[in-house]
């Protein structure tokens, strides 16, 4: 996961916290793709999510859910991401 200049490595089931100053950020999820014909070459952004533009206010929390992109029941090279603000969810 990349948020601005931060790179946060995650594997399935893990969680992480990233603290940023208030402002606007781009968030994108990428994964390493290994070419079976070239085992020593790794493309670090071969499979990625669409870029999510995010505006964060002071003392605001955001939670992201991330899951593999699929077409029917089959994985496709990519990621899906959903952002929510827990404080705003409580006010509803």
C-alpha cells in the first residue's frame, strides 16, 4: 500500500497504521508480480488498484478495506479498495 511517500508492505490478514498530516493524498495498492520465465525480475506495480484521492482533516481517522480484484470467481491482476471514516459512520 502506498500513501503519499509511505510504502506499507502487507500480506493477507495484516493491518497497519499510517499517520499523516492533514492534507490531500493519493492512495494506491500494488503487488509484486513475478514473471515465471524471468524468476529474478519482479515488477512491484504490475497489479494495482485505481488511485484513490483522499483529503484528510486534522484528527480524522480513515479505515481502508482491501481485497483482490476478481472477475466472476477468478482473480484478475489488481486490487479493490474502500475507504471510510469511522467517526462519520457513528453519527449516522
